[in-house]
């Protein structure tokens, strides 16, 4: 089924939220009146009577054996209520917990510390200050060990073994993974006219959401119920894991994710702090609050990327891409805590074949432990598609440079064509729909690509460094299907309940959880479009396991592809039932009724109809309903997607580089995105603007680095640079609409598209600017010193 997109209102024409009924369109966000007035309710806003505060003692070193832990002085400090150590947890069987990738992670270290910032002990006290002060009184005797933080050295025989807790482990190897056809790929490479090889690093970066991670745990000793407010992107999945790990019956656990100040994948894992807060509440019998500070967030929670990649691309002399080969060393830190469907240990990196028709492709990957914080899947990564897209889009530009071909012409020559969809890639992904050339053409039009080329030629003649960078991406978002995708055995489907009240207002309950994406608005719009109820009359409830149906949560831009579909299907079920009730009300057969967006009318009798509100009242009313129809107007759906959705986009970035200071200025950025049917164009643009800002940040300034001793060098926002309005240009966005054929409303995800697509566009632009120096590649972040280094020893253009 393919639906066409309703025409969009003009950009300036913001829809009046009270206009009724309205479906898709630039509706103002329902959540903003509380956010812009500072009335959001975040975890740290939760205040409970008698609440205690927890602080966590973290390892000052990257690798050390714990010889002794002395907590006597801390326990003696007035107002301290409990000191929790790994040994305390051991008594409860909670010193280690499973990670989302089936590894185990220390909750509080007992044997060794394995990265700087690792959790070692927790103090619960009457106030936050006392808890922090008490940390200083805990005396830990460490026997320092050599650390390894460079993934390239972690497999050397002399490297220290980080995970000696694992039975028989004598090295730092985690897994080998491969995809594609090695023999076929090797054969194509052997015959190819041109082969280009490029090493590249996607450095470790951090999502750094405005709100750090935290929790308030409240264990009720009388009824044995645990209520946990936490910064979670996946409240239901977390609840199930707490039940399994802590042995608390699942119906006695309520996880509430209130307003979340940005997630970006940082809030998918379960962190030791959450578990310690729960233990703190059980031990003291009081509610316990824990909130990280910025340094804790940057140094100890889920990082992103950290892939060392070698790429090879084979082509004909005239620019037909034949095959791509990739070899990756993946740094997973000290515990394999990657959040990805279990069958995909490398996430969706398999889409490194990009948007191109290939004859063969192969990837081999090795993942290793290092003395760094765990994580790996975060920061709008679409499950490692960020790495894959950067990889292929840099490689294509390296090939363009080798062939002396225009970067857009090379891409267009190799695009998968509209009539080839559904297209099965050489690594087995089935792209659902696409019209890549249309998006590329639109980006060229907005950018005036020919004009840019002419401008660049003129500037080069004058010795000025202007670069044009192009990137084209295809993403795979919307995990499930559940038969292929699960996390620790939980299938990746999502539920939605819709209930229409007697007066025709409605409530939509979702298993996904917004961290700023505007779900309260867009889900209301989906149901509004299906039922003809005004979106302001539809309340969206999420982030509370006691009040929403089960599902796996928000990440991998899966909310629209999975829960968006569930919402539309639930609304359609309601419409089907409403039709039966309407036939009774109007005393006509169902076949004689037609839907008129908000009411059922009798075909050929324009005067006779009943509105959805009238039907809702009848559904709850005193009169008889047609035989077999139950009272009420509710529906539930658990949506198991048939496939992922494959949004795509064409990005063009223009940079200027000061040849004397090597400072890169992003002057223009054109982004054309195709996410199928567009529910709320304003929200989509917001998502794209945010993602482009992320991309400029990663390309030019963001990195988490370590010194030789394994000390993290970017533990504050003074050292971890994130872009501000000064570093980004005015974004120029456009769109095309290619609906997903299997999604009920044709929508594809968009939340991570721009973060995925923009870094290669910026880097391609910088390298293009440096082309007169004969530079083909430099690794992110392209800080002035990196760019300056790359320029050294090379002749300056005349
Ligand atoms: N949307 C739309 N039409 C479409 C697709 C999406 O109007 N065709 C709207 C959706 O209805 C939703 C928003 O755009 O309101 C994002 O939808 P979707 O692409 O489904 O992504 P999710 O809702 O699943 O959000 C997750 C995604 C991820 S994985 C990261 S990381 C990220 C991102 O969202 N984190 C964010 N964007 C973020 N934005 C904010 N403000 N904060 C974060 O933490
Ligand atoms: Cu990978 S970051 Mo988002 O999927 O939550």
C-alpha cells in the first residue's frame, strides 16, 4: 500500500492548534508551553518525603587491582545513612549485571577497576553535599596495572588482559564478525581497473545530552513495590531487566521516565547508578536520588563510535563502482555494553554498501576490550549507521579524487534506481523504497551546485581555500521485525492503546518514550489524521510502565516506523468499530457508510451523518449497540514491522579554510531529507537542524581522548567541545517524499538522519578545500591543529 502525502502548508503558515480537525502539518508542539516556561518535570525535579541522596565514588585510574576498601570513616560521618561497596552487592548477588550485549559489567568493582571513572562505591546520605563529602573519606588501596586504551594495541600479546574476570580469558578479544561475500569481493577486486584504499578513524565521541543520567528509587517495604523514576529511553525493557537481575517480580516494578532532557542513545543502557539507587532505597527504606554531574556523564556513560576502519573500493576507470571491502577494529571499552539487537553485534554497520549498486561487498570486524568506558551505540547512531555512512561516503570521495571525477557525478552514476526497489544489498538488507537522484537533484538546485563550482574555481585561482563536500546516505531504521531483532530475548515490536472517551476526546498510550522529539504532538497528529479528532483533543501518555503497553522504547529512530505504525493501526481499528456503531445509529448497512474524516455519512445522502464524538457517546451510552459490538471505543495494537524503513538524504556542505590559521568555517549546508510521509514538517526540520549541528561538532571539534595512563582528557564541556550557534551556518533544508511501502502511513524515521549524513559532508568539504595541497584524507575532528598538521610539508597552492 502506498499513500500519497497530503500537501504541506506554506512554511510561514503555522497551523492553529485549535483548528479542527487537523492531521499532518506544522502544528506547534504541545509540549512546548511547559518546556519554554521551565515547567518540564525531569528526574531531578522529583522530590519525595524523606528522600536521601546518593553519590558514587569512581576510580581515579584506568586499570588497577583493588587491594582494600575501607569505608569506616565515611560511615561515621553524621548524616550518612549507608555506604554500599561491591562487597555489599556481592551479598545480594548484584555485584555484576548483564549488559545489553550479553556481557557482564561490574555494578561496583570488587576485583579490579577497568576504566577511569568506573563505579567503586556509593554513599547514601541525608543531602547531596554530605554524600559527596563522604566519598572523600572512603579509602581504597589500588595496585596499579598497565592500561591499554589504543584499540590497535589491545590485541598485542604484551597487552594487559582487562577481563580476567571472564573464565579462561587470556586476551582482549570480544568477537569477530563478518558480512557479505569475501570470495566474490576478492574476485571483483582482483579484476578491477582501479582500487583505492583509505584508512580512517571515527573517533570516540559522546552524546552529552543537556540532562545527565539519574534516578530516584523508591522501594515500598510494605507492599514490596519499587518505583523508579529514571532517565530511560526504554522504560519497559529496563523494567523487565530489573525484574530478571534483581529478582523483584515485574508487576512490583514501575519505571517512570518523566521529561527527559535529551537522550541521543546515552539513556538506553542500564547504568550502575540506577542499580545502586535501587539498592540504596531497599537498604535504607527511604527514597534515594542519584544524579550524575557532567564529568561523570562524559567519562563513564555510553560513548559513541570508536571505530578504526580500513576501506577499499574497486571501480572501473570510467567510474562504475564494483565492490567495497571494509576491515574494522571496534573499540568497545571495558565491558561490551553495546545496545543493539543481539543478532547484530556490529549494529547495522552492514549498510556500509551505501546507496550504490555493487557487484560485491565484504566486511570483517574485530571487537576488543580497552580500558575505557563501555558503550558504543549512542549519539544518533542508527545502530552504527553513522560509522557505515561516514566510511562509504569518504571512500567514494577518495575514489572521485583518484578518478578525477566530480563527486556528485560519481554518486549519480552508481545510485540504486527507483525501479530497483525493494533492493537487496550485497550484505542482505532490503531497502524498501527510494528515489535517490530526485533528492540529489533537489540538493543541487538549492545549493546552486554549478554556481558553487564556478565560485570555487575562481577562489582557487586566488589561492583561497574553499571546499564543497557532498554526502548521500541511506539509513535502516525501525527495528524489528521481531523475528530478526531482539534485545536479550525481547522482540522489537511496540504497542499502542487508543481510547476514545464518551465526549469524543482521546488518549493514546505508547511504549516509546520521547526525549525531546515531540512525540506528544506527532502521535496526536497521527491519530487525529486517522480519526478526525483535533490533535489538541488527544492526550499522549508515555514513559510510565504502569500506564502504557509493553514495547522496546525509543532509539534507532524506531518510534515513527514502529509505534507510529501501531498508533495508526489502533486508530483504524477504532474507525472500524465506529463504523459498526454508526450503522446502528443511522439504521443503514455498513456497506452504505463512507468515512468523511471525523464522521460516517450515508453514501448518496449528504445530510445524514454521525460524528466520531456522537459515535463515542453512543459507544458508551445507554442504548443498544449492534449485535456483537462491545461497549466503549478502544483499541490496542502491537505492531511488528514487516521490515525496517530506509530514509535517505543528499547533503552539500561548503567550507572556507583560513590558510594561515587552518580554521574551518562551515559557510553553507544544504540538507535534503526523504523520510517518506512527513507527519510534522516543523518537527522534522528541528530534528534535522539538531543532527546537522551534531555532525559539524563531530567533524570539527568533538572527541573523547585518553592519555598514556588511560586518563580521559575530555571530562568537562571546557574540553569536550560542542558546537554553538557561532559554529554553524543557517541551515538550508529541503525534502522529497518517497513513502515506505510497508508502513501504514508511509512514514520513515528521521531522528538520526542528519547526524548520520552530515559528518562525511563536512569532512569531504574540508578535504576538497585542501585538494590543492594534495591531501586525500585527515581524521576527525578536523580542529585547526589537525588541519594545520595535514598542511605541513606540503606545497602551498600558488
Ligand atoms: N517525524 C515526522 N515525520 C516522519 C518521521 C518523524 O514528523 N516521517 C517526527 C516524529 O513523529 C517524531 C520525530 O520526528 O516526533 C522523530 O521521529 P523518529 O525519526 O521516529 O525518531 P524517534 O522518535 O524514535 O527518536 C529517536 C531519535 C534518536 S534514536 C536519537 S539518538 C535522537 C533523535 O531521535 N535523540 C534526540 N532526536 C532527538 N531529538 C531530541 N530533541 N532529543 C534527543 O535526545
Ligand atoms: Cu544510536 S543513538 Mo539513538 O538510537 O537513541
